[in-house]
């Protein structure tokens, strides 16, 4: 019996804001392709019929209230969790049929980075793979320090560094600025923005101002279903809120139910 999860072809879900994307993504290389993705836990549906595509080099804001299905979706994308149905392709490889090829192409930063506090930054990065990413992540000056003695901001940078090992084309970042002070958030935002173009990034965070400053498009989940997927400025106009509407206004209106 085949142990892999069954896959079905599902129609693209109807968005809460039925408008075409502002650009023609069909002319761009799709790095992440999700079609009809569903995850159920017995009677509870965590993600239902989710379909979206992220082109190469984009930083996509991935938003939703607690329990909306964001973490479940990210774990499925990275191959850590099987889906109940649907298809997911990363860099052209099917997550369910070629999980090892997918994992070779994804760098994942979970909400709590998998760090060993008793190790120095250098020994930790050697342990998990290499030290070539130290400059990009901004940890070169703390390579000899113990991780347990680093500030929260530098620990997050070390987490980014381990996600960048082997230079993966896709990065999935879950709450990378959680718990940081304004200065540390600005530094981390600069690091993430510097990844655009060379890497395709899914950025999940509750700090909506970070998304506004980092991402052009957002995908918003609510109760396991996609309620919006478009450029922030287009969502504001579609909701009749004009140019002055903030992402927080948009988020609250779409997730109020």
C-alpha cells in the first residue's frame, strides 16, 4: 500500500475579493505552486482548498489570525507535515513525490529557531552545514560567542543563517521578528529585504507593519481558507478604503468573521 497521502485535483477557490492579479504571473517562473491544498485532523479542517503561486524572487506576506492555518501550510510546504489532499510543488518538485529534492531547496526558519545555546555561532553553523552565510545574515562579528549569550536579535540572525545554508532558492520564515525591539526589527527587515530577487520568500508575521515595508503582495488566511491574495494597494481599493487604508485595516475587515 502506498504510504503517501492521496492527492486530488481541486478547483481554484473563490477569493473573497474576486479581482485579477495586478501583473501576469504566468510569464514568471513559479517557484512555489500550491493547488487545492487541504489538511484535516479528524473532524477539524486546518487548511481547506488552498491554491496560490509565488514567482521566483518574490517576498510574499503570509498572514492570518491565530489558528488560521499558516503554520500548518508552512509545515506542509517544507515537507514536515503530510497533506490530506492537494498538490504542492517547490522549484518544480512535488513535495509528496520528491520530498528530499524539495528539502534541498528550502531554508526554513520556524518561530523558535533550532539553536543549541551551549555552542558558539561558528561551531553551530559548522555543525548544521557551513559558515559561508555568516556575512549575509549579519552574524560575522559574533561567530566566536556562545549562542546563549546573544541578544534575541542576533539569535534570530543565526536562525536566518542556518536557513540560508546551501543557498536554497526558497525560504520560509515564521515570525522572524517576534520579540525584537524596534531597532532589531529594522535590522532583521533589512536582512530579509536583501534576500529578494535571489530567493523566493514566504514571510509569516503578526507584525503587519513589517509586511507593508517588506512585501508587495500578501496572502491572508482565515479559518483555514484564503480570503485575499493580491497587492496591498489593490486590496485597499477593492475594499473601498482608498490609498489611506493600512494593512491592519484590511486584515481586520477580512478576518472579522
